[in-house]
């Protein structure tokens, strides 16, 4: 096990934070493979596994991808690797859920390996001129029309340390046991 690895899932979920600044350290090929393996093992509606993943490590391409939105995507330029998570709309109506679950599974696997990551939303995001961010990525990465990018996960070694999730700020009030409480007049 990697020396930074957690070994305990409840610790891992507390430790995982979005990381948008990365060092220059290369991601080991086997670690990247472990991250993609996690995506490929993630649950999908009816077991369709109708996602695709485009793995990008080319600096120029990462920079171009980082301009696919007016804001919120710039961190991709500094990522060591970005994984574009695509769903196949022609195969499943749950493509968005399946892609999201694969994406977040990669994020937890990355955190378990001591890597940082952040989600960049692509679906329903647009350039200033109204062009969908998905089209910008489609042009750069040549994926077919039946696929839509849900998100890009930028990955690398964290350049800054982030505090774990604050146990005292968890929104337990949003958890409703049994049913929502009855309104009292
Ligand atoms: C559906 C979704 C979309 C997100 N989109 C972006 C994004 O476009 N750009 C970005 O920098 N972070 C994005 N994030 C990361 C969130 O900002 C981050 O998860 C949130 O602020 C909570 O911080 P934490 O991940 O450190 O707990 C996204 C996260 C999710 C789950």
C-alpha cells in the first residue's frame, strides 16, 4: 500500500477535498491505472457500463481544455492528468448518473493513493458565446455525437494541503429520519 494511503474508508471520505493546485510530480502509471480501474468497477444502471474515459496528459491539450468554460475549468491547465468522463445517451437514460458515479469513484481512489483531484462540470455549461463546453471538448478530443461529457476530473499531487471535512459542520439537519417532521400550527 502507498505510504499516504488511508486503509479506512470513513477516514478517506473525511480526508478527500477538492484540490485545484498540483505539483509537477508525475503520476505513476500504475496509480493512474488503479484510478481508471476504479471507474470501470463503478456501478451503472442495469449494468450497462456505457461510459467512456479520455485520459489526457499533454500539457498543450490540458491548457486548451481548461478554456472550455469562462470560469471553473482553469485548474485543468495545471493538472498532471485529466480524465474526461463521457456518457452514452443512446445506450442509457441514466448516463449522467453513471458518469457521475464513475467520476466520484475515481476521486476517492485518487485520494486513497495520496493524489488530489477536482471535478470540472461540463454538462450544461457554456462558453461566453453560448457554445456548450461539451462541444469545445468534442472538437479537441474527437468523441462522437452519442457521447456527452459529464465532467473532467483533474488529478495530480496536491500543491497545497487542505483541511479534512469539518465534522462539526456536517448538515445533519438535512437528514430526515422516517419522514420530514409534521408542520405544527
Ligand atoms: C457536480 C459537481 C460539479 C462541480 N463543478 C466544479 C467546477 O466546475 N469547477 C471546480 O473548480 N469545482 C467544481 N466542483 C467541486 C466543488 O466545488 C467542491 O466539491 C465543493 O466546493 C466542496 O468542496 P470539497 O470537494 O473540498 O468537499 C464540482 C463538484 C461537483 C460534485
